[in-house]
C-alpha cells in the first residue's frame, strides 16, 4: 500500500509492522521518494541501494560505515549515502532507530 501522508511520528513508526521480507517500514511515498523507518536488532544486514539515501538518526548511537570510512553517530545526526555504495550500521545501541529517505532516480543523482 502506498502511503502519501505528509506526516509521520516516531510513535507511528514504532507501531507500524515491517512486512515479511522487508527490513524497514514504509511511512511515506511520493513519486520516486520514500521515507522508511529502520530499527535493526543485533546486526545490520542491508546491502547497497539503487537510490541515494539520507538517514536521520531518531534514537540511539553507534558507528556507521560509509564506503571506506567509519564514523560514530548519535541521535539527531544526518548521514548521506550515494546509490550503490556499501554501508552499514555497527556497534549500535538497543534503542537505535533511524528515518531513511530514499530519493531520485535509480543509480543516484549525478553531480556533473
């Protein structure tokens, strides 16, 4: 089901079931932009995505691997990952959760 609501609360996100076979819950969708809620437990097993993405850390802390770089993160931080790049959350706290915004064309936006 496509969600076209213009508002999603963290409480709504925490109560939205994650569909079988998915790792996150879609909270909004508009054309080629979607907002998802992602709260992995134990280990982050995501693979590179077809679209550019922005994470807004909702709660918790840990480390984020973005290509060859690794940096600590905490609630309130914003992280950008271009399409196709290997990335993952590591050593995150039990309360870790993030908003994920996927946008743009498959393959990512070009900056040339």
